[in-house]
C-alpha cells in the first residue's frame, strides 16, 4: 500500500457538484486474499491504478474537431473532382488545369484525397466523432491532415482563384451600380 500514489479523482455528485476523493477510495478494489505464509488477509489493492501514460485518450478542442471534419469534406470533394478530371468527365485544359491536377497527377492526388477522407470518417466512431484521441491517433490525424491537404492543394488553389475572381467581379458590379445611381459615371 506504500507504493500507491495519493492522487485525487473527481466523483460527480448532484447537479454538477464534485468532491475530491483519494484515488484508492474511488477505484474498485479486489477482495482480500490470504497469503500462503500467514493467516491474515492482505489489504485490498485498487483494481485499476490512476495512469499518467501519454497514450491515454484526451479531448480535442471543438475548433480542431471542426477542422478535421472540414479536411475530410475537402478531401472527399477534391478527390471526386480530381478523379472526374482524370476520367475526362470534367473539362480541364491550360495552366489552371495543370495547377489543379498537380501537373498531371490527378489520379494519384484524387485517390490519396479519397483515402484520407475515408480513414478520417472510418476512425470517427472510435474517437467519439474525432473528439477524443490517444497519442497514436493524434499522430495519425496530424499525418492525415497534412497529406490530405497536400493532395487537395490543386483543387483548393483553383477554388480560391475562382472565389477571388467572383468576389472581384461582384465588387466591380456593385461599384458600377452604385456609381450609376449616384451620377459619378457621367463625367
């Protein structure tokens, strides 16, 4: 009993109130066992010891969980787009197509994106919807996020370019319309 650490764990009471209890009281105990050499039973030891191992599951912040789900969605969409381009079901030509397909590697980038999306969605049930991870899962998620975004970078660049062109065109249209209503274009 001298080797056990004296740590406290929180045990929920009524209405979110908690009280600190020594770890030995909070954990289930084994029944006393008699030693072969003595007639006295040994003291009960906790069945589970509190652990500080680095591979225990920890909660992830909501922003990170949302980011991981966003990466899964981006990879799914970019993978499908790249495979459609590769199958020539979606027109693609010129410099923009080279950037989108990562210089002609649409099939490889599309497959990698879809694999990353499938793995992220596949491990979701085991991580509470990507909210709780252990050390090994955290490393896997970090690698998947980087690989998925690299594979999807062509489609992301194309999307950013198209979005910026739409925004610039919208600003130009709004400014022309505003100028036409105020008489600034007659000069």
